C-alpha cells in the first residue's frame, strides 16, 4: 500500500502529513485508514503528548476522493463503513493541532474540525462544497461548522458551496490563529511544543471537557468538568505543579 501519510516524531510531538499532493490530499479510504492507525498509535504512545496534522502549502485536503465514490451504490457505501475511521479519529484523547494551508474542503474541512487547535495560513480556503457535486457534508460538516460559526454562516457556506478565507474563518471562530503561509507549519509545531510541556493527563481531560460543550447542556457540562477537575487531584502532576509554584521552580510533569 502506498504511503498516503508520512509520520515523524519531534520530541513529545507526533507529526502526521497527508501525502497525496497530486490529488490535493483527497481523502481516499487507504489514507483515512492509515491516518486513523497513525493517530491511534501516537495516542497509545507514552512518549507522545500531542499531534500535529498537516497537508502541504497548496492543500490541507480537498475533500473525500470524488473518484473513489462517484460510482458507489448505497450498498457499496454501507459496506465501506468509512465513518468508522472518522469515529476512531474522534476518539483520540491527545490534542491534535491542525496546520492548514490552501484548500480545506468538504471532508478536508471536516477533518480540520476534528482537530483541537487549528492554525491556518493566510492562503487557507475553507469550505463545504459538496453541494456542487450533488451531495452534502457527511462527516460532521453541518453540525460542527454550525456549532463553530453559527447557523447564518453555516447555511451560507454549505448551501452556496463558497470558500471562506482564513480571515473569515478566524473572525467566525472556526480556526484558532492565522499566520503568513511561510510560518503556518512552524506555528503549529510551536503550539504543539507548548502543549507538550503541560501535564499530559490535565491536557487530555481538558480536551475531553471542552468537547463535551458541544454535546451536553450547560449544567451537565459543568458537572462533567467538575468531576474531571476533582480527578486530577489523584495525579502526581497536580502535586508537582502546585508544589513547583509554591517553591518558585519549573514543574516537571510526568504524565501520571
Ligand atoms: C479527487 C481531487 C479532489 C477530490 C482535487 N482532486 N480534489 N480528486 N477528489 N476531492 C484532483 C483533481 O481531479 C486533479 O487531478 C488534481 O487534484 C488537482 O485539482 P484541480 O481541480 O486541477 O486543481 P484546481 O483547478 O486548482 O482546483 C482546486 C479545487 C478543485 C478547487 C480544490 O480541485 C475542487 O473543486 N476539488 C473538489 C473539492 C470538493 O468538491 N470537495 C468535496 C468532496 S466531497 P488531475 O488528475 O485532474 O490532475 C466530500 C464529502 C465528504 O468531501 C464526506 C465524508 C467523508
């Protein structure tokens, strides 16, 4: 099987690059399988604390591979069970920083929205243009884009198929930061290295808790948050973090 993705390690950071440049990183089934496996492997690796997911300068990903699915029947789609891989990505506990440049369209936008911190280059063009090819978003676009940017923008983007600029995405709260194209990957790495210095269990529980804000009522979410907060008092890193503050020294977090 071709290497549809490339992986590397940089200290506590696991880096994954989508690697179908000729197809603008269109997400075929092999790529999605390799991506889910790589994320799960980093998630299970005690040496890795955070992941960076990137495409290349021209494209983060231009969507699901249209050539793969053009002739598919409902039965084919059902048997492929492609969303099982997306569910695996959703279950990753460690934070994923997206480094997005160029096109992030359709499934590419949805993949970006599965990430936790999103760095976009000024050249990023983000959208859900499925409407132009006779379908609609299928990997969460109608839900996550609406929760991130609100109904009015989501309807505009999803029903017209237009692309958002990076600045529009930033103003609407869809991405975390926008930087010049020559810095987008390094900026994502910088953020990842900062997160990698934090106590890993607190980081993972904070991610879990933020994501619950999209799934629970406020009072349920607050209760959930409180339980995770209490739980962190069972970790050595909580003792170390607070003791280091009192002793005016840098904490050394171990992830336990
Ligand atoms: C397969 C794709 C592709 C895609 C681009 N390519 N996007 N192949 N699936 N999603 C291929 C092109 O066929 C072409 O191959 C090469 O990449 C370069 O693309 P061009 O179109 O020549 O480049 P350009 O003119 O710069 O236009 C860029 C573009 C356009 C605006 C991004 O490629 C485009 O509109 N792509 C489709 C975007 C889209 O509709 N995405 C949503 C897909 S549906 P050749 O061999 O000709 O050089 C989806 C549903 C998700 O994502 C459901 C859940 C998983």
